[in-house]
């Protein structure tokens, strides 16, 4: 038995408030070896069926969060908002989309770590303030929350959620600035951390990125023969393709873009900050068919594989990716090394969110449910296995054992980024330092733990070179270096396992 929760806010959308029983958001969280992105965002201005367009965009951004999703629409008068637990396609049926009228829409898909409050914190968040109705959808994580929240509460702010995104809206509501756009700029300049946001009032859309540009946010355009262009924003450009929107440009770090009936205007609300876009977007999160931070993800990953082959090549019969995220790097590695590429592990795409009974959480069940080795291919062979990260090490060990169990003679693990030694505070759900194997063991100790014949990671310089486009781009590498671009970090999270707590 599973359940789906909807939350509709205001007027027309309230009719969708319901509880059904066909999906459980608990899923296989403890079995999932991968780091999780917290969100994907989407916005559209000037389309007669805005809700459906955002739905399609969120569908393409589903990899950025699978626990909840929401769409808010506006028609110049009203602002409707529906959020739910589950996948985009499960929540937004035709009936639900029909309750979201208007030519403007914003949307959000989210991975949440909380249980009971998950629906409450689903986005878009809508706040009714003296500045009017504002809906916001946010990708990233703010890091200077405590003081601001306390100050706002002293000033009379009433928070509906525990989400840091609502702080931005409350700052806007309490800003002394004369116009809404000034209030937004004023608010964004007060918060620190990672945010790529889209916002909507009854008649305007806003899009903005934090001054360091941690998370991606692209702007696209649909040319209309008989009227003004439709303007689109999305976390990744892959969301534009289903809409037949053309990628126009990235929203710049520190930029606030406004779309009204008069067209697109932009202002730089903050400048002078060194750029620190998340390099892990190129390693793992973003889709290879997206162009982010001025570069195609596919190109970066292909280069990571090639560089890995140059840095730590080893004789072998096959290069095998850990699907799906290791595939592009493995193709690059195989081509560079001149070793055949083979799908030696097959991923079952239908188990990602399937409920696993607690008694089945033992041993390797979760990994075996998702991945299965191709025995006839692997038997007696020397295998180079390509993956994008080792977090705790337990999943990597299960996969190495699985390949060896299928008869492989040697298993050489290659990782397409440097060792993950520090947690992320900018919107990625990393464990604390004491749980990151690379923060607490040497590469040789990790090799012994995961039982591989050899283990090598991509160098930091190698990774950064692989992610550069025509123009040099500044990246955050904090999870590989411990050097955080912002001052605010959670000290407890960065204690190693050996520290007394
Ligand atoms: Fe990305 Fe790592 Fe920086 Fe987080 S710490 S923003 S995951 S590079």
C-alpha cells in the first residue's frame, strides 16, 4: 500500500486536496548509494497552457528530485498552487492539471529528507504578504538561516514551513524597498548560500541565481508566430527540448531576471563574488543532454573518462560502467584506452522507488535488486569498473563483489572525480564527514575495504580541466577539498570519524 498526498492552496486549487493510496515516499532511501540533489525548478511566461508546459519540463528534471513536486500558475488575477508527494507524472494527472489555469507557471521537483513535514515543505511555497501573493521554487541551500529567521520572527513573520526557501519570501515581504523588484533584490542580497530560484506573482515571473552561481539555471525562448515569445527558465536545458524551447543563455550569478507583459528585463543585484558553480553537477547530477555553466555535461563526462584513462590506465579486457551515471565517463575511458566498452552490469529501472520490506534491507539485497551482472560477459575477464563516486564504500564493495561473483578475474575500480572528503552545504544531501569513507581512510585502505584489485580516482586538476568550456569557469570543489566558498558551514558535520563528539 502506498499513498499520495496533495496540497492545494487557495481557491480553485483547494479542490485537489486529497489522500490516495498508491505510492509510498519512503522508498529505498537507506539502500540508495547515490548522493541526492535537492531540487529542480522550472518557470514559463506567456503560454496558454502554462501548467502543462511546466509539467513537461519537470518531467525532464525528475532526476533532480523524486519525492515531491508542485506547480503554481497565475492568470493575472489568481494564483493557484498544487503540490504532492511522488513523481511528477503520478501527481499531475490531466484532472489535476486542469485545475491550474493561466499563462504563467512555476514548478518544482524535490528530494526531501524529512518524513512528516515533506509535503509541508514541498514547493512552490506561496506566501500572501503586504507585497501581494508570491510563489517561490528554489534549488539549493541557504547557509545563514538562523539569525535571519529569528529576526524575521521578531518582526512578526509567520512561517508556514521549515524550508529555508520561505525565508527569501519573508524577507521580500518585510523589505522596506518601494517596489517588488527592489524588495526581491534587497532580499536576495541578504541571504548566503546556493539558490537558483524562480518566483511568480499574479502577473510576473522572476528568476535569479546566487552571486556565486552554485546551481544551474538556464533561460530559453519559444518563438510564437502570432505574438510575443514564450519565456522559459529551467534548472537544466534538457527541460527545454520537450517544449521545443531554444536555449538562450544561463541566468548569470547574481542576476535577477524579470518577465512581464513588457518583456524581459534584468539587473545585477550582486557582483564581485568569485564564481563557484557545483562541479558535481558535471560529475553526476545533471543529465548528459544538458548544457550547464556554459558546457555540455556529456562533453565534461566524456573528458573525465579520457583523463582517468590517461592518469590511471590498467590492462583489462573490458570497461564496464556502473549504470546509469557512469556510462558517459566509461565510454570516454574505453575510447581513450582502446579497451572494449561493455554493459557488464544491467540496471533495473523500475525499482528506484519501490518499497523494500525492512527484513529485505539486509545484506546486498537493495543493490542486487537494482543491478545485475552479465555472467557470460564477465566470466574469466579483467574488468575496469567506472563509477562517479564512493560515498560510504559499502555500495562499491557490493558491486565489486557482484562482478567478482559473476566470475571476473580482476576488478579495477576507477572513479571519475577525486575522493569525497567533506559534506556539501549547498543543496546536496551528503553524509557528514565521519561517514565519508575517503575522509577517514587512505586510497589503499579504501581499496582493501571495497575488495578491488586496484582503485584510482580522477585528480582534482584533471576534473577541473574536463569541466572548462571556451571561457574559464570557477567551480566549487568543497566536497573534494574541504575549502568552502562561503563562511557559514555546520562545524559538527565536518568532524572526522576519529573526533570525539
Ligand atoms: Fe557541489 Fe561538492 Fe560544492 Fe556541494 S560541496 S556544491 S556537491 S562541489
